[in-house]
C-alpha cells in the first residue's frame, strides 16, 4: 500500500512493503528520488536491518551461522500503520517465524516519515524484546537523481562535507568500480550533493549514524547516487560475515529502544 504525505512545500510517497520511500517532490512537482528503473536498479530507498552488505557466507551471530539475506530482511517485510497524519506516518513491523530463522531475536522495528516544510525527517527505531542483548547493523539507502536537471551531467556534481579537513569529492563513475565509498569519523554529519557551478542539490543530515557510504551501480553510468547512512561494517570487512566483529555493530540491552534519524531537503 502506498501512503502520501504533504506539507506546504513538498509531497512524499512511501509504501508499507519494506517501509520504502518512493518519491519526494517539491511543491513545483520536481522529483528528487530515483524512480526504480530495473535497467539500472529496481529500488529507491531500501531499509538495511539487521545486516548491511553482501552475504558471502552464512552470517555468524554469537557463534552460530544463519542464512541472512543481503542487507537483511526488513526491506522485504510488510509494515502496518501505527500512526498517521497529513504530514507524517509511523510504520511498524516485528519478528516472524522467518526472521527468527535467520536472526534469532524478538524485536519491533519502526520507520517514521515526517515532513517539516521542505525537510523530510526519517527515523528508524529498534526495540529489543528479548531478555538478552541484541546485536544488529542498521542503515538507510536512499537514491537521488544525479544529475538533477536536464542538460547536466553526473560528473558536474560533487559531495561537499562540513568538515574543513575533508575535501569535496567530485563525482566520476570509475571511482565506484569497486563498490561503495565509505566515509568515517566525520565531525559534522552533514553532506551536500550539489552541482559544482550552481551549488544546487540536496542537503543530507545523518546525526544518528557513525558513517556514510555513497554508491552507484558499477559500470552502468546510472543517473543517480545513493547516500547511505550506516551503523555497520567497513568496506574491507565485507568478506567477514561475523556480525559481532563488524565495526560499529550496535547492541540494545533487554527491553531497550533506540532511534536512528536522518533527513534531507533541497538546497
């Protein structure tokens, strides 16, 4: 089921399948989110939980192997509506027989979308329903059109970071030939994807995450870039499928909840 949210400056569409964000349009009708062309990538904004990355072997959790899907299973789960208003919705899902077969924990997982003028605020919240600690990885994967205007090119865009000692990253397709590019230890968890001349694009804030990755499909010259806030492993850890050895693995104590917010808006 699709759900539409509106403010005076933007309209957002999400769906209950995977709590996936499908569309972000300004009041003028300009679309910023990638629109699922299977020739390049048939997703727009999958939710990554309780694992991030390719699964090259069974995932080890507390020493036991599990057949975890790539990027976890929440992206394929059906959510229900917990709360809803004109400019917000909270979607929720929980463990099932299937999820427990690949991740042996009881949990609830919610995704809240909220429009504040032109800014879309997204929050993932995890609750541990077990009597023991619960490990997991978590992240977002929204894809933005790049270029954003007719007549522009991907290579005219750059990533601008707020940290003074982090240089702008001028986009070139070959830099993604070995998969995503990950930034860690940023002091300011804000990045802008903007045109190098007009400086127009989007501002992306990820206060709830410890790192951020950037990805576009390998050797496809795709007209989009994903901005992926992560609490998960690093790129060199992809072959290691022991969850507890992943950098930035998260833990919740029994009955504890924690939110992981990010937001974006045109700039």
